[in-house]
C-alpha cells in the first residue's frame, strides 16, 4: 500500500529555504510568485491489509520520526492524486 | 493559483536519505516498510489567469531552478488532492 506524506513547516514558522527559492526565481524573471514554501515528500510503500491500516501505521511513523510536530505539520495521502500536468510533462 | 510540485530522485538513482530513514524506522520497530523514498515538496502560489497558465509557468520554474532534471523527476499537481488522513489527523 503506497502512501504519501507531505511535511510542511507550520504556518507561523519562517521558511528560510522557501524565501531563498522565491528570491532566486524573482532573479530569473519569475516575479509572478506570490508565495512559495518548501517541504518534504516521503513516499512509503507499507505492508498493510487496508488503506486505513496503512494510514494509521504511517501516522505513527510521522509522530515518531518523519515529522517534527513542534515545527511541522504533515498530511497523509493516497498515492494517486489529481495532476495538473499531463504525463508528458513529467520529467 | 496554488500548485504543488513534487520533486523525486529518478528511479535509478540511489536515495541515501530514504534508505537512512527506512533503516531508522526499522530500528523503531517499523519493519513493515517495503520501500521509502524522500523527495521535495514545493508549494507555489502563482499569479496566473488559469490553471493551465499556472501549470506552464511552474513547469518552466521547475526546468530552470526547482528540479535538477538530470537526477530528478517532478510532477505538478493542483493543490487539492485526495487525502487518506481525515482532517483531524493533520498536525
């Protein structure tokens, strides 16, 4: 069962890396970026009999290791997600 | 227009960070992890008149700065995605 964890800094926490990337993009002419935040993506293939069980297991992994819950929020998603990009745009 | 970029190492590239995390999880008793890969999440709020235009703009940002296309693949998604976790599980 493949699940995806997205780990983001909590809204009040300054995202230094995101600010640096946004500034670098502006330097390349991308001045249409209103906001940019950088986080972590963890893709886990977990041996579980159901999606619910996989979610619970990965939630426990997040609390114990994958996320720092003082500074970070996390969300757990099924692997398949709506894509804006057509498959040809995936590099 | 909010879009999400997921940047992953290409399948053939050794994911040292992912291997380290998987090993640390095993040390905590999570021996049900079949595979684990770590990537980057970039959430961009871009000033664009349509989803299509936002996608094209962010695709250009990926090629020029956000991804190293020699080593990494990227996908661009709309911000809303199906979630395995109920909203209460989001920390």
